[in-house]
C-alpha cells in the first residue's frame, strides 16, 4: 500500500492571494487556520490596501491585515498592482504574480473565484492567479528567468460571498469544525475592525459555513472550487461525503 | 494531527452496480482493481444477463462476468429487475437495491452515470441506485424493515463510454497507472470474450484512461463523478492535480 | 396592507403541494405566512403521511401537519398517490392533481423543485404538479370533464433543502422579514415535533433564509423558482434587488 | 395610470446605456416608452457615434439618436470612451460611468447583455456598466469623491439581437402591448433612418417582441435579464406568467 | 475527392414522430417539405389522435393529419400508445417504436425535443424515440427478432414551440426559404383547421422561422437539434453560417 | 435538386490562426490536411514565435512552423502582437487581424477555443479572431478602409488540448481517417521537433482523434466547434452521425 500524502514530513506551503486586505480571511480563513494547525506553512499576497472601500484608511487596513494573518498563523506581503477598484487583467500583472509563485514554490494556491457578478477586482485577480500558475511553469518567459520554473499541485478558488460561488465547478468541502480552527477564523475576521463594525460580515461567513456543516453532518465546512479535477491515489483519500438532509 | 482515513484497519466495502454483465469492468474496472489491491472488499451487483445484446448468450455472459469479477478481486451477484433493454425506473426496484445496500453496508457505491444519451438501462440504473442510497437511510420503509438503516459514505458515478460522462459534475481522477492494476483491468475486460471479439471495447477504455493519464502526468487515470461534494479533513488529502498540457 | 398592482379585491388563492407532511413548511412556510397575512387564501395538498420516515407515526404526522397549516393560515387535505418513498411519475397521478387544480382554481401554485439529488418523492411530485398545471388547461381530458378548464397565473418551485435549489432558474426572493411572518413560520416548523426533535431542520431553514436576507439587505428572504418567466406590466413592480455584499 | 406598488409619488429615474446610437432603441425601446408613459424619467448614455458602422455619418447618427430619444420621452447624452468598434474594458471607463450613475442617481439601470457572440462593444459596455453600478457604492474611490455614493435598485440587461440573450439568466417579460407604447417604440426605431434603410432591424425587433407576446397571451413583450434576483414584498407583485402554448 | 452524400441515387427515408396529429407540421413541417421536394421519402408516425385537446374531435383530427401529411409529400400512420395527455415512458413503448424503425429503415429520424417545460407528451415521446433508435440496433431484443437490426444515420429533435428548444444543443439551421417549401408548409399547418381556428399557431411558427431567417440572411429557417454531433467528410459540406446581425 | 456546395469549382480559402508555432497543427492539423487534399487553399497566421516556451529557440520554432505548414499544404505568415505569454485582448489587435481577413477573404476561419483554463494566449487569440471576423464586416472602421469589407462563411474553434474543448457548443466531427491525411497530420506534428522531443504531444492528439473515431465508427475524427449554428440547404448535407458505442 502506497504511503498517504499525509506521511510527508512537511507539506509544500500554501499561497493565498487576496484583492483586498480582508478577502482571504472572509472567503477561506477557516481553511487557512485548519492547514496551519496541521503544520502547513501559509503565506498571503494582498494586492491592494482597500483604499477604495467605504470604511477604513489604508494605514489601518494594513495593520488589520497583518494582525489577522498572524492569528491564522500566516505570513503576509502586499503587492502593488493597479490599486483597489482599479485592477485590470494585464499580462505583466500575471507575470509579476508568477514570479512570487516561483519564489514561494507552493503546493496549494488559493485565489478568489472567477464569478463575474461580485467586486470586479475579485474575478480579475482570480484570472491573474490562474494564468500566473501556468506561466510559472514555462521556461522561456524572459521576466521570470531569475527563478527556476515551478509546478504547483492544485489551484483552488474561494468565494468571498455566496454569490461568488462558481456554478460550474463541483466544490470540495473542507471541514473546519474543530473549535480551535473556528475560533482562530472568527478572531481573524474580527481583526478587520473597520469592516466588521460597518457590516455583519462575520455572521455572513459563519452562516455560510454553518449551512454547509449542517449539510455534511458536521458543525462547519467551507467550499473550495478546484481549477482542475483532483487526482487521488485511491478512494481511501475521500472522507465521507455524507448527506444529512 | 488527525489520523488519515487510511489508518482505518479495513475500509468499508465497495459496492458496484452494473446494468449489464460488462458495464462495471468497462466503465471503472481499473478503479476496482486499485481498491481491492489496497485491501478493500468489492462486490458487484449485475442487473441483467445482457440478453438483448447483439453478441453472446446469457449463459456465456454469466460465466464471463463471474470470471471477470474474480480477476478484479470482487464477488458478484445477479439481480433480476426488468431484464436487459427493458429496465424502468420503478419505486420497487429502488427499494430492492436499497435492501442490498442495507445488507452489504458499503462505504463507497459505484453506479452508471445519469447522462441520458447512452444505453437507456444505464442512466435508469444510475437513478435507481441514487434513490436506493437514500432510501437505505429511511427508518420507516416497510419493505426494508428486516435490516437496519445504513448511511453510505459517497456515491460515485462511472461512465461506460465517453459520451456518458456527466457535463455538470467535476470528476475526481483515480490514478490507475500501477502495472498490476492496469494488467488486472485489461484481463477483466478481455474476459468478456463475446463482447471484445465484436468491438474494440478494450482499446476504447484504455484510450480514455490514457488520455486522462497524459493530462495528469501519469500513465492512466479513470474519472469518477461524485454525487455529492467530497468532504476533506484537510488539503493534505488531495494529491497533486498537476496539469501537464 | 398595500394594494396589489392588479387591484383585485382579493387575489386568487394559493395552492401548495408537498410530498410529505412537513415539506411545504420547511421549504417555503415563510412565503405562505406572508401571503395569508396579506389576505390571500392558501390550501395545502399533502401527498403522503410520511410513513417511510425515520421518525413519527402517520397518525402523529397528520396531526402535526394540520396544526402547522393552521398556524400559517392555510387549509389542508391529504391525497393518496403511491405512498411515502414510493411515488412514481404516472399520468393518472398528474390527472388527479389537475382535478384538484380545477377544483381549487388557484392563481399561484407552489411545488417542490425538480432538482434530482434530493428525496426522490420531491422532484417527482414537482414534475407531476408541473404537468397537472398544464393538463388543467386542456379541454378534452376525459377524466377531468366534471370541472371547467383552468389556467393558473404562475407555478413556482420551492427547495426543501439548499441542495434542492435549481441551478438553471434565476429565483425571485420573497422578503419574509416581518416579525409576525417569521414567528408564524418558525412556529409552523416547530409544530412538526417528531421531525424537529430528531434533526435541526428549523435552524437549517432559518439559516438559509438569513443568508438570503443578508444578501438583500433585509432580515430574511426565501427563494422561489418560477417555472416560466414572470410577466410585469412595468418595472415599478420590481422592488429593489439591492446587493449588499 | 395605475399606482405603483411602492406608492412613490415618482419612481427613481431610469438610466440606459448604449454602445451605439441605436442600441437602446432596438434592444429595449418598448420598455423605455412603457416606463416614461408611466411617469418615470429616463436618460440615455450613448458611448459612441457609430462611426465604425457601414451606414451613416456620425453627425447624422447623433441627430437620429436625439430624435429617437425624444420620441421615447428620454433625455440623452454622449460619452466618449474608446470609440465605435474600439471599446475596451478599462477601470477608468467603469469609474467614468460610475460618476454618471452618482450624478443621475437612478433606480433602474439598463445595459447591453454580456453574451460574447455579438458586436464586441456590447458585452464590454455591459461589463463596464455592471462594474460601474458597484463602484458607485464604494465610498473611497478617489475619482468619485465629488458625488455621494449611490446604490441602484436593479440592473437589467437588454439584448440587441436574439443571439445576445443570456442563456444563464431567467428573464422577466415586460408587456409592451399598449398601442401607444408600440407606436412610440416603432417610431423611435424608424428614426434611425441610416440604419433601417439598410437592414430590416425594425421587423427583427417587432418579430422578437411578437414571439414573446404570443407566448404570454398578450400582443408584444420584451425580455429583460436581471443581474441579481428580483426581491418581491409578496407574490401579488407578479402578474400572471400565463403560458399559452 | 470523395463523392458527396448527395450523389446517392436516393437518400434513405426520413421518419418523423409526433405525439399529436399536428406536432410534426408545426414543429418542422418546412423541413419535411424541403426534404420531399429534394426527392427524399418521408413517413409520419403519430402517437395519439389529439383526443385530450380543447379543440377538434379525434375523427376530424385524423382527417386533418392525413390531409396535412399529403400536402408535405409524406405518408402517415397512427400508433396507439397510452393516448393523448396520458403518455408514459415505458420500455414496451420504446420497443414498439424500435420495431417501426426496423421496418421503415430510415436514415434521418425526427422527434420532439426533450425540453421538459412543454406538453408532457412531447418530451416523453422524444425520449422513447431516442431509446428506440438505440434498441433498433441491438440484435438480442426478443420482441424485435422479426426484423433485422438497423442503424440510423442521425436523430434530430424539433421544437414544437420556442420554449421547447433545447438549451444544451447547438442547432443546425435548415433553410426553408424556397417559396414552394414555404407554401407547402403553410398549407400543411392550415390543414389543421380545428387548431388554427382557435389559436394563431401558424403565425407563431412562421414568426419563429422568420426570426431565424433574418439572422442567417435568408428568408426563413428552422432549427433542428442533433442528438449526436454531426460527422462531416469535409468543411465543404457546411453552407455559410453567415451572421447578419 | 440543387447542386451541392462541393460542385463549386474552388472553395473559398481557409484561414487558420494560432497563438504559437505549433497550435494549429496540434489542434486541427488533420482538418487542414483534409481540406487541402480536397483542393482548398489554406493559410496560417501565427501570432508569436513561441519564445516563452520551455523548449526551442525562436529561430528554430520558425523553421519548424514553416516546414510543418508545408507538409499540410498551407502557406504561413507570422504576425507580431504582444509576444508569447504576453497576449492581451486589445481593440487594435482585433483590427489588425480583421485587416488580414479582408486581405485573405477566407470562407472558413479557424481559431483556438475560448475555454479559459488553458494557455492564456489561446482563448485571448480566439476572442480576437472572433471579434476580427465581425469587424471585417463593418464598413466604417477607419484603420480598415484600404480593403473592402468581407463576410466569412463560418468561424470554427479548435481545441489544442482536451481541456480546451468548449462545453457549451455541440461540435461537428470531421473525419480524418484517410491514410494520406493521417500521415500528413502526423508528419506535420513531428516537424515540431523541439516540442515533441520534450512531451508526447503527438500521442496526445492521435489519442484524442482515435477516441472520436471509435465513437463514430471510423478510424479518426477531429472536433470543431462552430461559433454560430451551421446552416444547411438540406439534410442530405449531413453525413451519418452513427453512434457505435
């Protein structure tokens, strides 16, 4: 019997991209907490300072993002693209993100979903990350010659809101019912004080996760949407997908 | 760190349903070989003797099916529903199959896909099995009171031909590249002598698996289509879904 | 109470069909409470006594259903088709339901959604009701000659669970945020004592409605899925579909 | 004139965007005539002078557009983006349109549909308007600080041709059977003399509306495609969606 | 260069199935007229006498159907299944229709589309015909042993109304602009006097065909929906699919 | 009986666009060989020198592309857009390609499919070509005034890999089973020495074509995806779409 992937001494790091300082936490913070609690390294790449939002100055948003990432056990960097609410799909942006992928050499990459009917920065960043994962593999891209090509294991999309969930990809559900994980996730969301004081984002996200948890017979679960079909060595790797309702 | 599902002393059995004596082998025989080689018990339920087919008498088809199941390490039983090319979606059929599920108590269930544009018996059996998995859970079904209710882990659909692959479910790909597994699968298909002497079914199936293998950077892979989203304890359970092309 | 756009002195009655004694309440009880509180008559047609369920004897389920309908301001009748977990799509069933439609002469009809991956009785009843609405219009159906043909205004599907929501119909969202409506709905669900004592169905449904309410900037909303495009006299009839997230 | 359900003394204005001088009229002119005849203010934003078309000089197209808008009871302005057949999806375009939305403060916004297989300017303008509706809400967008943030009620897409109708949104059908409305619409289309003398656009549009009218049992109807689910206070707001065929 | 299929001395016959006496004519009568005018034999199989309709007695409907088929150059037979508005999907029905296919040995088969939201007899007959085309190929079906197995060339679906058009199949458009063809089609529809005196069916169908004709730059065209991808020897076999709008 | 399109003395030329020097050959080289062997002229437009790929220098890739085109009987030109892995969807690119279309005046145009999850240059070029086919028709585009407007017959998309096949268009299958055609295709793929020495691209493409050939009862077939419905003068133009499995 082949050894399960879990027997790896240390899984390849996780790299998560967000368009705004709070997108990763609201969209899939529970998954991050679950992975770091299992010993996986996580790094966030945040592509604006949220300067177009209705609430919070950039300086404060940066502080909140750093504090929130820390609560999830992740490191964080800011990357300058076009700025909040100004993001465009440009080849040079994808190449810049591919450079980060080559530098970080992740196994798992997380990016906002491609559903169009949400904040326009979200699907554009999702597309840029998808393209970046591919460009990171190509040996001849001149701007990337400083770092060796890198092939990731899997790109998953997260949905910042329910409307952002792709309708054409069957999700995998990640169980985030562990009390420690739920607590870390909640704290990380609440660390975005400027945002949660204006809208009930925390309730929104916990309600979404609770609905999926109720479905699967656990407490809470988060849906991730794989960019390519998952490859399994055997069916033993699937947990039970029990339908309770 | 939580123990992986693989640490179970023995996984719950696999139960595969086929409308005709060769459907399971042609549609997902490689997955069966892979599971039984990993120590999982497998049982086949075949719902006709192929008596409407152009090639092979029922007596010979039964012999072939038994021999083929044995090559895959599986046990086999025949169940009488409406007969080959006569299958209908009837409540009593679903209840009969639910009785088998309660008796066998499987973790994984395999059934032909629901795509309509294939042999009409295939999607009808797929629907009956889907309903049976659900009815097996309900305590009050009077015909099922002899056996305790049972909740399966996951129902996967297999596609007997490329046209039978569902377009609305993202598959999981099962790596069947191990030489032993490929050999057992090929032998099991070839055991259906009356069929493979008339059409190049073996080439068709190996070509399909090779195409998926080429995609994932392995030798051969088979797509299964989950009826419900897969639930994972962590992302460590996903193998690499590497895109090679 | 606001005047309806059609300025009918009294809107045509609502007719809701359920496969089991609690389906209407769990799937769209808030909509019923909202309509009856606006002066519309509502009648429930329940097509089994829930006798295949894991919890509750038929006699008790009947009592619960009657009590629950009363809390929502609706009348109720039971109709015998094939029995719980035994429902089939038969022409004579559709004709029987068409007879009820001709007798009740509703404006709005509600039925369970057609999504296949749920309790098999749900989509089958949905299909029977859809066909019944059409057959009720045809003058020559011999079994229906006792009552004059009837054309309904609109058929809406409700989803008993989140998984039952159709993916190919854009829903309309009905605001059920009024405290009286929410209270009536909650009480009606809780009246199904045998069910809610076994599973947290009430939380499931309120969570679903809360998630939609959060989206639309109200407290709670329920999605209905129109069988045919809605026809409007003018855009003044659409309330604001404000996106809050 | 019937009172609106919201009993607003005057509904919030309608703002319609077109890529070329005749798009609004051909795609949804009947809806405009219907709304203005009900007392709603309407304003057109036209984003090119049709200078890449095969027929008509810009100066004449501007005259035709102004005359046509007047026939529909709407005001009109031209906005300079990239020019006819040169439109690109740029963040600064979306922000410019968001500025117009903040200035006009509409309830209803109309934009060309996002279906890709039509004149490339159409879906690009549709996307820009969708993003603009969202950006108009965000308090921190620096280019928009001169006007207060504005939340629209609903964005609807119109389809300039049958091929431009989105396949993934259930439309709402607006009844435009009133003789005055039909007459105003026809005149407004015919006011684009340079276009209708070259192709039978008027017949195309009236044929499309007639086909929908035949379906709904009225004379003529136009389909609009909501960007977000419509929210209703009660089912009394839906007119009858009667199927006649 | 290979000979084109047209060089066949006589194309294999066309076999069209209809659930009611007027379905073939309303749904694709122009295609029939076009084929018979090109020398292809056509035969209609009508599966009820329209006895559940609101207008017309069975005796009159039979007369109308025979007269209409004659105007299109087709022969006609009635087949008894379950009767109008009572059709069910039964294995023995499919086998009965397969027997007709083996007897008539058609190249092209036409059947009503599978879209569910139309008269329930239509999609059910469509499914029965699809299954029948397949069963006609299987050598061992005991009820069919009197006639040799037969493989058709292609099954196309026709849509009786616009709502019956499948959304998941790209149609092929058949040009029916020839004045003779249009005239024969119109006369054949008008031959169903009991129906066209009650509703404007003829206008509905000509409007649909005109809309497609406008799109393709011809006068009138009818959409057929292939059950399987069309196979071409070369691209020379495609006429121009010119987009005019 | 009308003459078949094949009787044209010489069909309008075919124009194929590729993002990289080998895309046309790998995606649809068999179709090219089939058309040129039937006497149709073919011309390739290649939009980069593959300079971002992992294998092969631009100079060598240019040699390979020229040699490969020659083996397929096609002429070839390189066009400079943004360079390999840097392509963006810009209006001026579409206009440049429209200029080539006006100059070459093709009947059939081939372009890479629009599926997003592949090399980012592929769907972007596909979109640019689709827009270019449309812009080539518009008389007023100032950059194109040197050449008269041109209307193509049909745009087909090809899929460079299986993952690039559009899920929302029914393909047409082109039979490429002729030994000469298969040989020319294989040689043309093998002429891309730098690529086929690194990965088993030839096996991938022949496996895809074989799978479709097995399905249709021939040896090999290639799927093309029409941008608009195909228009046929009669059903005699469809070859047999025989289902063999």
